[in-house]
C-alpha cells in the first residue's frame, strides 16, 4: 500500500527586519479527494488529534480532519477542546472528519462537503482503512471507498493522511473570573452575569464532597457567602429573586444534575448525552471550565445552557465555637419540629427563615401541597437526640440522630439563621 506523506507549509511575514514564522496544518503531497455525484472536491489541508471519547468509555480516539481551508496547528495545540476549536475555525469550509479507535477500527466519518449534514456515518463493508502507523504520537494511512462507481453517483472518499499528533490539550483561551453565560428557556434568552462556587456535602454520597456552581442574573455578595458557616443556606438567602442555574458536580467530575429557575418556573436535568462538561481545572483551590448543551434545537424548545466559569474556591467554613444542648438554637429547632408535627402551616412558617417561609407559603394553595407537607412530616425526626452543634454570628449548625416518622434511623444536620433576633430553621437535611 502506498502511503502519502505530508510536507509542512509555512507562511512568512517580514516586519521590521524580523522574520515571523506561523505554522499551519499539514498539506498532503497527494491531497485528499472527495466525490459527490460526479463532482470532485480537493481537501488540501489535514489535522489530527487524540482525545478521550465518552462514547467509547473514555478511551482515546484519534480524529483526522480534512478541509479545503487552512488550519492553524499552533493555535489548535493550545486549545482545551480541539474539536470545538476546529468547528469554529472551519465554519463554511468543505470538510471530512474521520474517527479511528486505538485498535484501528473506523468509529465514524462525518461529511460536511458541499452542504453535507455532517452527521457521523459508520458501519462496515463499504470502505478499506489501511493504517501504517496508529499510536499516541502519529497516525498514518489511507481510507478508501470500495466501489469506484460511487464517484459518479453517491459519495466516494480517498483520504490520505500521515500526521504527527499534538500532545495533551492546552488550557485554551482564558476565561474571565467568575461565572457567566447564556441560558435559553423555551426560546427566551436569559443572560446570567453573576456566579458563585463552593464545595459542600454530597447528599447522595455522605462521605464525599460535591462542587456547586451557581449562576444568576442577580448580583452575588461573595464575601458574605464565604464568611457563612453554611454556604448553601447563605447562597439561598441571596437567590430568592431572579433567574438562576445551579450545577452540582460529583467528586469524580461528572454532572449530578443541572437545576434552573426561569420566569418563576423551576426544573432539573440529569443523565448524559445532552451536554458537554469541560473542567480545565478542578481541585481544592480552583475550578475552571465550561458547561454547554449539545442540542441547538433546545434553544427554541426546552433548555439550552452555555456557561463559562473560573472561580477560586473558598476554604473550609469556620463553624464557630461549640454550643450545648438546650440552648437557644436547640430549642428553636425543637419548636420547628413541634410546629411541623401539628401541621399548622402559618405556625410552621414562623419557624423558618424568611426566604424559605415565603416559598413555603406561596405553594399552600397548590394541589400538590398536602403531599409535600406529608412528605416533610414523614422524614422529620421524632424525639431527636442532640449530637453536637456550633454557632458563629447569626449562623448555627446542629446535628441530631433519631428515628424519622417512618421508623427509620437517621442523622440530620440542621442550619439555623438568626433573623430579627430570633433563630429560624434554614435547612434540615438527612444523611
């Protein structure tokens, strides 16, 4: 089999007596040719890179791109998401994308030549893929359609490539500090200009921490949340108005769920396949990346997210000194449980923080409200035993054990906030 090797192409610019060198992607010695119903298209430029493929259990897949438009290889080298960068650079170009697995199998071919839809084709029996080299450093070979008559009717591919692969992806273009982005809800564009990020307990895995990324069209008083012993409650107090998106990300870097509030409506999404989550950095001190939906159609019907974030993460909160059982905070929580047991909605609301009380009372006339109230009553502790507590300023965090309304043994962590001199319950979560 004959393998066509590329030569390097360079453009030169003389300026002030200095020679600037700008590299572009390889140009094949025998350029790739694609036929569409008898018309030939020459794709002079090619580029290849390797990245983990979520559809292949995270295994590395090599992507080879052929185009009739130059590709700046130096620019691609520093990109974090090379696929996305190529999409932007090759808008309007005739292009073929070929994906090859480490074992030399063709994973798919996307045809964007002459207005092609760019959908990934796969299968077998209609092509030959011969690879002379296929590893993490280099890809070399030929992809050839079996039937020559396809040149005249249908599509015919003669793809030749011999390319060195770049190393791991770079950091990409800098992201502005903070969190911002766009959120489409049933065709309406909502611009989110403010954000906050912190790590807190993962309620699904009590022994792990999850990352919370919160975006809003309202201002964020970051210092106040950083200083709060319970950042979740402090953030909720600031997010009683406006539109909002919250991403919960697990310890393994995967999305737990995406939650939104838009024009008074709320919803949540989870699962996979409908978004890309790119974490350029994700450690105890900093998180940086992007969350974007993959279905453009959801901009007009449903929810579409395009959020960028670059946050320094606060350290562990200062919970303050210990407080003993029987104090003001303990008594406030027990009064809350008594009100919950009695089922008097107005009395119960008076034991809650102002933000929680407003949301609770706003739903009292809804058909589902009795079921929600019964569910809360069923999960509440009966005759709780005090374990420990801490208080600092207007915040307190207490822990209790006991049996809930269904007889199940449970541990609850309760957050209280002092409002107008009285302690109010903000959160009561079981773990």
